[in-house]
C-alpha cells in the first residue's frame, strides 16, 4: 500500500470517528466545537423501525470510495442493509437500455418535484410521474422492466448484481414487512392505471418494486455501484458493461436534480455531486470519470436522508473540492488526502 493510499484511508478513518462521536448539544442554542464537520456537531435523526429488522444500530457508520480502476478504500462498518430507494436509479438505467431514452422519456419525466418522495401526484397534463426517483415514478419505471413480475424481477436483480460485481439478495423479513404497509404504494400504482399511464397489474408491479428495494448491500457494494455509473456504465471491478453511456449519463443527471428527495436543492448547493439516498440509511454519489462514493448511517432526517451520511459528503466535498461547479482542476483523491494529513487539516 502506497503512502497516498494510506493517507486516504486515514482521512476516512478520522472522519468516520468524528462523525461517530459527535453528539447533539444539551442546549441547542449553545455554541460548541463542531469537530470540523460542516453543519455543526448535531447528529439528530431517527432510525426507522423497518431498519431494525435488518440489524441497524445507532453506532453503525460506514463509508467507501471506489476509483474507476477498482481501488476501494473504506472505513467503518460493512454491515449489510436494504438499499431501498437507491435501487430506483438502477431500475431507471435498466429501463433506458431496454426501451431507449425516447420511449422512457414519454413515460416518466425527469423534473424535480419539490414534494415528498411518496407524494400522490402526476403531472395534470401529461399524466406522467415527474421523475423516476420518487415512488410513483419508480413504480412506473419498474413496470417497464418486463411483461411479467418474474421478468421484471430478474432484469432488475441482474442489473443490481452486475453493478455491484457480486450476487445480491433481498432481505426477506424487510420485504415481507414492507408489503404489509404498502397501501400508499398500491394507491400510487392504481393512480397510474386510472390515469391511463400504466396497464400492468398494480399489485404485481408494487410487490416487485418493493422486493427490489429490500435487496441487501454493503457500503462497499454501493461504492462500486456508484463507480459503475461514474465510469459511463462499466463495473470497475469486473469490466462488465452494465449500462450504456447514454443510460449512465441520464441516471446521473436525474440523480443530481432529483436524487435527494425534497432536499435536492440544498444537496446540489452544499455537496454538488449526483447522488441517491435510501431510507435504509445509504447514500451513493458519483463524480463522472473519477470515482464512486457511498455512506451508510441509519439515522434519517425529515427528508428521509441519512444525517451522518449527509455530513460526511459535505465534509468530503469541501476538503477535496469535489463540487461539480467549484471551477477548480480535479485532484487525485489519494494525493489530496496526503496533503491534508501532512498539513494537519483533517477531521
């Protein structure tokens, strides 16, 4: 291992430690040290009850970076957790490569909604979901993956496996529990049918969609999957082409504008990377032609995004000048980490 690689690993170790030990102040109005974490030392948020089914714990925190040559640097837990809404991005890419961009664009739009991820909404004129990363859009996207439930499931699972570079499997307990409380998603599917925007069986589509959301991944898997998108669709570990360049570019484009639910505007301003979150506590982000990054911490904010995962990305983006609009020449992550360590400007 080179010195630069050691420095990047050390940086991630120190940042995860800082995020793990930061606590909310007893007096919210009091000034206190923020441990160098942008956004302050507050680590609020709650773990959804569903996440406990797959073993989520308050001390869980993991981060990983995967370069386009397959180099993985990780820190913290590698606990497996359901990817939840992160699967939407990969289903969207699969639909584009199956049907073509023109067809998919006629079925699902690509505009931010400003609404909660499970809003009961369709465009009043086109009858299309606003984008594929909110639930109603993801349900419609899933329906495009095949003519039967089995075909749709097989196609999505094949894409997820290929993007991660290894076989993945759903968490049965989470999947079954989500089905018990899926009324809102069933309602969204029936809205699509009532509007003439979907002809497939609503129950079968939603059941398959929820199964895809329950697929277990680790933060390392997600970093590889993010790097697959950042590379233009090729998995950096296996060399397999998972998506066409058109599909990978489109997925990243929609992730940038719509990937963080109704907090996408703040994310673009503060982090400036295409990203997708899931209520399982994961976040993926990819910087095209450079690398993929992922975080996992199960406490969520009011938008459904990981609190400590968001803090991690804010600090990483600031320290390494990763914001897409920063206007600076991209730096090698390992080289930059070494300079941060040498200068002492680390978490």
